[in-house]
C-alpha cells in the first residue's frame, strides 16, 4: 500500500543519493533510484523522476560530477560520481542525521506515565 | 555562492540543458523497461510499469528546471510576456494609460529638475554654503538703496573678523554698454566690472587663459577682459586663439586674457534675465565718488555662523557711520546667504508648483487605479479560469502588479522624453527671469526621482486591482459575470470613493490655479503709468566729453532724423527705462528741515523733450521739457506724484524749488510709473532735462511707432547712421519686453499651475466618465427591463446624471474645504485677490459640476438608447 510508505523528509533524498554514490561508485539516475528503493526495502515513497532535481542540485553544489557513458547493457546513460567535496559533505550530513536519530530514539524511549492506552 | 552562479548559468542555457535532460530521462525509462522485460513482462507492460514508477515525466522536468534555474525570474518573464500580449490586445486602454502616465511623470520630472536646480542643489561655486550676500538697508526699493559706496566696502573688508574675504561688483553695469569696433559691424556688449578677488573668492577658474592680475586693477593700467562662455562660443566660434588678442571696446584697446567656463553664468545667478558678455577689472578710484554702486559678497570663515556675522556687522555699521558721515550710505548691512538671495524669492512659488504637479500624479494614479479596477472586473472570468487551472492566487496578484509596473515603466520612459524636451526648452528660454534656469536639465538625481515616483505610482494604482483579485473567489467570479448579477456592492463603493477623491483633488488644483490666474490678470491690468505697446528702445552712442551745447545739438538732430522715418510717430531719449536698470538720488525741498546727511530719495531719469508723450505717460500739472530749457535758462525738474507727496507732504509742489544735483524749479507733476515691478506701488521719481544734466547714466532712444519693428528697423538704422556713421544699431527692444520680463516668473508659475489644473480636471472627468459608463454597461439588463416596463429615455438619462452629480457634489464639498486651506497657504503669492475669492470658488464649482454632468451624460445617452430586447438577451 503506498500510504504505508515513508514520505521523504526535506533533504533526506540528497543524503541518500550521496551515500549511494559513495558506497557503490558511479551510477546512472535509474541505478541510483533502484538502489535507494532496494536498500530501503521498498519502504520509501519515491517517484523516480524526483531524483533528477536532487541530482542537478548536488551537481550545482559540486558535490557530485556527471558524465555521459555506456551502461552494462550498452545503453547510453549519464553517470554520476561523488566528488571530494561531496564526500566531506556526506560525512557532515551523516553525523547530523545520526545525532538526530539518536535524539528521536531517546525521546521516543521515554517511559509512559499512567500507562499507555 | 557557487550554486547561485550555477543557477544563473543554467538560466541562460535552458535549451541545451533541456535537451540533455530529455536524453537522460529517455535513457532512464529505457533502462527501467529493459529490466522489466528481463523480469518477464511484455514490452508494452514493461514500458507502462516503468512510466508508473517514474511518476510523471512533465512534473519531473518542471521540478528539475525549478531546482537548477531561477524560477522567480522565469515566472516574472512569463508575466511580462503575458502582459505585453494583453496590452497589445487592449490597445486603446494601453494608449490612454500610457499617455496619462507619461504626462504625469514627465511633468513631475521636469518640475523636479527645476526645483532641484533652483532650490535643492548648491550654487555652482566652491563651498557655496559660506557665501553671504550683503545689502544696504534703506526703506525704498531700487539698486541705489541696496548697494554700498567703495569706502564702505573697503572698510568692511579690512575690519571684519567673520569673513575670510569679501568681494564686489559694480551693480550699475547695465546702464552703459561697450561698443566693439574693428571687427566687422560695430556691436554692443555688456561688461561687468568686478573687484580683484571676485573670481578667486567664488572659486571660478577660467576654462582657457588666466584671471586678472594686480596691474590690471590699477588706474591707467593694462586693459583686460575675460569673455563669457556664451559670447566666446557664439561670437568667436569657440576659437581658443582669441586669448591674447586685443579688441577695440569704446575706442580703447583691451586684451582678452581668458574665457570663463560654461558653468559660470553671472546673469543666471545674480541678475536673472540679463546677460553679461564680458568681465573687466573695476578701478575702485574711478567710482569712489559715485555713492552707492557696489554689490558685496562675502565668504564666511569656516565654522562662523551667519548669525554671528550679522551681530558683528550690526556693531560695525554704526562705528563706520560715526567715522565717515560723508559717505552716502545707511551703513546698516543686511546679511543673507547667497542661496537665499538667489532663490529665496521664488521658493514659495516653486513649492506650490511642485505640490500641484504632485497632485497631478496622485490624480493620475487614482484614475489608473480606477481604469485597472474596471478592467480587472471585466477580466475576473479570466482570473477565475486561471485559478481553476491551478494558478496560485499570489501568482495572479503578481501578474496584476507586473502589469502595473510595466505600464508605469512605459509611462516613465515616455515621461522622461517629455521632461527632456521641457527642460531643454526652459534652459534655452531667455524670456523667463528666474535664476539658474539655464542650468536646468534632467540629471542623475532627476532620474532617481523619476524611478522613485514611478515605483510609487505603480504601487498606488496597481495595488487596488491586485487586492481585489486576491479577495475574490472563483465561484463568485465565474457565476457573477456568467449571468449578469448587478455589480458587487463593495466594489462599486470603492470605485466611487476613488472618483470622489479625484474630484476633490481636481477641486483643490482648480481653486489654486484660479486665484493665481486671477492675480496674474490683475497684475497685467495694473496701470503702469506708461504705454509699453508699440514703443521700442534702442541704445545709442554719444560723446561723453562733448560740451553741453554740442551734445544737445547732436541729440536734437538724432531725434529730428528719427522722427522723419516713415512709421515713427514720436522719438525721445532717456538714460534709463522703467522696469529695467534704475538708480536713485536724494533731493531736498528748499525750505524743509533735513538732518545733515538726510534727503528724500527718488529714482532719477534724465530725459529729452517729448519723453512723456513718447512713453505715453501722463502730465498731471504744469508743462514738460522743451529744447528751450538749456544751460542758460532756469534749471527745471519734473516730479511724479509720489515724489511730490513725499517732498512736499501734500502741498502743491508745482513751481517750488528742489535741490537734486542743483537747485531746480518744479515745472510739472507727472503720473506715477511702476519702477521696480508691476506689483509694487511706484516710488518717488524725478525727471531731469537732458539739456541741463551732465550726469547721464547712458542713452537710449525711445521710438513710438505705428508699424512693427522689422518695418522700421532699416529706416531707423539709416537715419542714425546719417548722424553718426559708426553707431551700432542692433537690439531693438520693445518696451513690452520689459513688462513681459518683469511678469515672467509669475507668468511661468501661473502657466504651470493652470496647465496642471486643467489636466487634473480632464483626468477627473475621465474618471467620472469611466465609472459611470462602466456601471451603466453592467446594468444593461436592468435598464432593458425598465425600458420594457415603460420607463422613458429621459427618466433613465436623468437617473444616471443624478448619480453622477451626487458623486461630483461629494467630491466638490470635500475639495472646497481643501481648496480653502490651500488658497490661504498661497495667500502671499496673490495680488489684489482674496484667498476666498468668490468668483474663483463659484467658477470652480460650476466648472466641475458642468464637466461632470457632461461626463455622465454621454453614458446616460448610450444607456437610454439601448434596445430592450437586445439588453435582455445580453450575456
């Protein structure tokens, strides 16, 4: 059911794209979208088309670079790779999300008073 | 920062990036389809699944574009393109709106340029804030009472502590001109004698050559001249080689030592309406005994305020008076900043004009707001459809504001053009005696002002329809215009309020213009004491050192020959003209008690026989001069009424003795002649016969003719040359010109304010017409029903006109209150007209009521001629 999928928080897609490129090396847009869907276990609500806005944004910030190439089944496609600046940014973003997640976890772990309903 | 640069780069590479994106997305879908086929789907199914997962190609592209480019600029460009399209479609509206704006903005820019030059900008001198103007303070008007003797100038200059330096020029330069000979036709030039430090103190440097040096200020020293920029460029074709050459002026050799810069125009600053051709050193010893001759300017020491200089001079003057009772001066110096002296007199008038033109802009904006409202109401369906198609309301408001701004910018561009033309005309008009007018141009600050005004106006007239569009709902709009509901009530009230305020503003303008115009007419109606029409003045030469009988014979012969020219009715000679240069002397009535340095002051004219008749003056009692009054007969004098009253305190002056330059018998009393301005009552005046006076300030031939100047010029030239072959005979000056110059500032102001008032009236009537005809067209069906039910055309017309008049009357009532306040405020500019002038106010109310009825009648007629069947089927 689509409604049970997670809506992406602002800015999270950018981190996912960076992390995917960092972990898996150069990929084309479709590849990145598929990897994110697979890794999230199809939990993320992703219109694959939206990935391109994220890609052009990251590119303009010079965190990733793009070049036309040929895919494994010999189709022409644009391949993206993470840059050095992008790796630095990823490290910062990852730390940020880690801390945020910890805080959220801790808040949610508070014991409920008077029993949960 | 990099990201922004990248966005700007992308903005300009749209097509290329779009192609790249298309290819990339196609590749994406192909890759997805391939994978789906590998999983065992059919080709068509695989493609469909891929598209589904992709989730809309167009939105993805849109998102991509917004992310990479400048979406705000994109939508603004879209709005602009759309606006230009609608403007083309609605050409009539666009033209009217642009014209209104062009006139309003152009007039504002032009007036601002004038105000900026005359009031706001500092004078074109070094540290102009330090410059101070000094005036002698005697009760009566006239140059003689405002100037100082050489001795006083020198004493003040050496003994004060407030000024770094003081300088002076001979204020009576206009009486005598200089004859240039040896370079073609003889010419007449006006030269200004200036003190040694005149140019250095003001901070004026010659554009070529040098300033005067010490030797040139010594008696019998080298003769030197500096040329004005205008003379240099017009007479000598801007040839720099003129510097160092010598000219023959009044039969003396004078060396041109330099040319002054174009930025220095003496006449424009110190003496509006006069031109100075060249400058030469004043030899103080030559004029030491001539009494009050110098106008003085001082430069304050840094940090010394004007008030302390005033205090110092208040003490210095009495001290000088004790030491030198023989100097003819009141010694009391009145100090004002030079800026105040130059533009103080016109400040109030200019501010009035500035306000008037501001009101015009306000009326124009309100008018446009009204027009745009009417248009946006008829476009509400368009907005509703756009809204339904997904345009955000903010986007529609932005669209409307864009339209206003584009209109305003178009109007501003046209307006600037208009302002350029107007300021050029003003700067080149030599007939308006306003200071600094020659320097008026549309400069950087005028441009900035225009931008400000334009933006303000655009906001003002764009906001109303914008807010309206923001407030209306889709359903309401679609329903309303789909099926002729009567106009929404609130909007009708709002538009009516706009029209009422327009009428009120027009009312204020009309009343202000009315009282100013009536003052102007009263001024023109003033009894001048002479008849300027068909009289012409002309400077003539005479030999200053000739003995009296020879001079008399020369003048007599000149007049005889001039009167023989066909078309010349009378001719005479005077040394000064009313409303021109003036000088005054003291006279003493024999047998009356005076303190040792006291006398009664009076303007002096030295005139030839026939002067009164030639000028068209009135002889009230006694006789006038004849050629039989000579050096060997009793010295005689004519007094005007004011002088007779002042000297003899109401007793009959005829036949009594008065001492002017010598004891003279009063042989006649003449009517007063306005001397300094048309507005001021005439002061005491006395007339000396040319045959009995050595001290002639200059000589001018006065001709009364029945023909136009061009018709008599050749004859007069020939007649004068036959007596004196070397005489330059140019510059025939109609006396009417003197009167015109004297009233030119008032004429200028009145012309502007009246033009603005008429413009305001036109705009207001357009506004009424717009509102009424719009509301009539919205009520076509209602009118059709009423006609079908038997209402007559006359009844319908009456009801529309009644509605119009109701609006007009509210506006007039509000406007009249404002008008009373405004006319009180400008009371000091009025002449013989009360600020609550009943004629003006009645006229204003009638004109406005009449114009609004006409503006209402046209749509009323249209309404009543509606065919009920067509009206009911409309929409």
